[in-house]
C-alpha cells in the first residue's frame, strides 16, 4: 500500500466518520461509508438510517452504494472503493459483491456480525468467485471509539 493510498483512505475514512456521527445524532448506530471512484473522488455517501427511514436495509454501505450507482448511471461499480467505519455485515458484504466493488477499506472489525474477514469472509469466498481486496484498520481507534460511546450511552 502506497503512502498516497494510505493518506487518501485516511481522508475518505474521515468523511465516513463524520457521516457516522450524523447517524449517532439521529439515534442510529454510528456507521458511515463513502464510495470512491477510480480518481479517488467521492461519488457516494451514506450513514445508517434504519431508525429514521424505518428500513432494515438502510445500512450506511447500502445507502452509499445506491448513491454511487445513481451517480454513475449503472449498478456496476467496477474500479470503485468502499470505505466504511465498521466491517460490513452479511447483507452489506453481499451488496459489495453485487455492485462488483473490487476494494473495501474498513475502520473497525465487527466481531459479532462482520462478514468480510472476522466472523465470515463472504467477499473473499472462492466458492462464489469473490475477489475483493480488504484493507482494515484505517482509523480503527476512532471508529471503535465512536461505536463504544454510542452503546455506552444506551446502557
């Protein structure tokens, strides 16, 4: 991984963290996501909206992928990178595969429901022909801290 890539992913993760804070302010689990095109421009943004949208599929990743697909005018997001503050769940990992995303950048791992390397690894499962590059730990402490603060406030 080049210094340029690391700096770009850190910057994109910063935007995803800001989006995660919006989810938290709205009473939803603080997860944020951005989709970068081949030039590292943000073409999709999302944060968890399950509570306000009353939609179980309104995860940050799905919202960001939908926006990116609309911006491109196609569901195929070949060459794009999804940057997300928390490891995707099974549904979101499936959405990554469906959108043909070749690279996933993760902040914090999700030891309970993660499906891109912790509990399961759908995005790299050879049985389904998956070949997604997974880069983890980008601003992980910030991502984890945001999640911990959210859940501690609810206890």
